[in-house]
C-alpha cells in the first residue's frame, strides 16, 4: 500500500537544498499520488516554494538552533 503523505525534513546548507531537488523529484516519481510536505528553515523557504515536486511547505525556525 502506497503512502498518502510523506514528510521530508531538510535543514541543510544552500547547496544541500539545491541538490535536494533531485531527491524530491525521485520521491514524486515513486509516489505520484502522495502529498509531499517539506519541512525546512526560514532561510530556504523562498527557494523551496518554487520546487514543483512538493505539495506543501512547512517552516520551523527552531530547526536553526539544532
């Protein structure tokens, strides 16, 4: 049974966020009907809002302190 929702947590550096696009594309291809939610930090919100492979973006400033 395929998942209906997937949460991806990405809080890395800028280069990591750019490279995450490929992983998100592959996740979308593997689970085309699932809702893909990305949890990230405020500095990357604007960049990841443009990602066509996610359905929803969650922003958590507390992740900056980890």
